[in-house]
C-alpha cells in the first residue's frame, strides 16, 4: 500500500453558528512530509470490520450521479490517473463548504484527501478530522504533517472509495464509510459524498461468510457438532479483531478455522460466495453465528438457530391468561438424551413399584 497524493484543507467553525474559517491549499502536501505513523494510520483508516458500505446515488437512485461522483469523472482518466489532484480536492472542499454554509450546526474540521493504492486497486480516501483545541494547522505548517495535529483516532466521518471497482461498475459496494451516531451527521455527510447506504450488504456478507464455513466443513465430512465448532472459532476470531479495531480478512479466518487446508476454504468463499479478502461484519448478524442458548439453575438448553421453527417450536404464553406459559417443543431429540430420559423413566417406574 502506498499514498500517491495527499491534500489537507481547513473548513471549520469553533461553535455552532459561527462563520466558517476556510483555508484551501493551492498545491498538494509533499509526500515526504508524511510521518510513517500518520501514513500507516491513513492507509488503515477504513480497514475496520463494521464499516458501512454503499455506492453513489441521489435519493435512492444509483443512476443519478451526485456532484462528488461528477467531479471524480472530470479529474480521473479511464486508467484512473489524476493530473490535477489539488484541483479536484479544491472543488470537493468548496462543495463541502457550501453544505456547511447551509448547516450552521456542523463544525467541520480538517479535510484530508488522499489517493492511494491497495491490493492492486486505486482508492480515494476522504477524512474529516475534528479540530484540536490547542492549535491549528497553518498553510506553512501543513507542509510537514505532524501526526499529533490530526487526531485520526477521533475520526467519526470518512469514506474510502474503491476507484477501480467504481470505474468497472461491476460492484455496488465500492464505498466504505463511517459516520457519527447522530442522524443529522449521517445525513449531511452522506449528502456530501452522495453515498447510497446499502443497509443489507453488510448483513449479507456476514451471513455468506458463515454459510461458506458450513459448506467447507460439510465437504470435509464434519458432523453438525463439529461444523458448529468451526463457526464458533470464526465468531471468536472476528470478535477479537473488531474489539481490537482491526480488519477481518478472509485469509486470516481461513487459517484460523481450517488450518489443515485454508486455500480450499478461500476458493469456496471467493468462487461460491463472492467474498473478498477484506470482509465487512454486521454485529447483529455475527451474533447469529452462536447457538440459541439459555439456562437456569436446573435447565441448560442450546440449539442451532436454523432449527427454530422446524425441529424446535416456540409457543409464546397467552398474555391475557395468567396461567399460560411459554412452551418449547423439541422434536429432534439427541439419541443420548433420549436414552437417558428412557432410563430415568424406567428407574422411576421401578421405584414406584417398590414403594407400593
């Protein structure tokens, strides 16, 4: 991975309603001014496993090109070469400025635009970094970019556009982005990028990963218990990656879950389930990797989620009847459990006869 161009502009206000402070550079920041730490942070900024995914569009229509996409088409060649990166970022920054002028509640910050290459694809990164209270970046200071000035760990707005996939037009999930929790923040940022959020894409990708693991485990001749153990390994690994703020990669999962032949799993995952190396994880869907389970002091029950509605039936209690109870009907009873139950019933019958 390598950063080819970077430009930092400043569009911010100190308090809601204040006039904007604007400083736009007229030349790109020198690459040699990048500290190694900051370059690594920028290159890995959008590697987290639970980013949003989307594509360009307006009001749900991906056939309408937003201004951001139009600017990319104006400055990038068919080979994705850009001859005037600073000109592109100035136009994008002015568009951002116009949005903030209409929304006095948005404070803005440092706009970091950078073109980089990763896994043979070309990318454009956009990060809006909050201002640091102690000092600002001046035009002169920005020639040597100091990591401490850009608090990337506090980034809550940013997007990475896979220009290669965008240009080919074969993939509808070529934008990875993160936004703040507040709806108004999400709305204004997605409006700026012109990004249509694919709300189901992350769920589907997480589900496909689980299904790929099950398929490979089945091919390997594993039984249902062993298959679930493989899924559990994946679940644990993914959770550890997410908690560590790291990316979830297909090759790493393959080695963790199928160490005996990781390439076989990678082949199935890519060919049959259309999964790439960098995976996006939906936390809710990840939770479904685990069995449904619950216990009391006397009962411990767990079963695969796919069994609910078929081999396991749940009947909810009647809320209008105080004597009504929730009922769980299990028809696929394990042989060992069935034998233990029959033996217990036989012993009870014998005890009852003896007690007469």
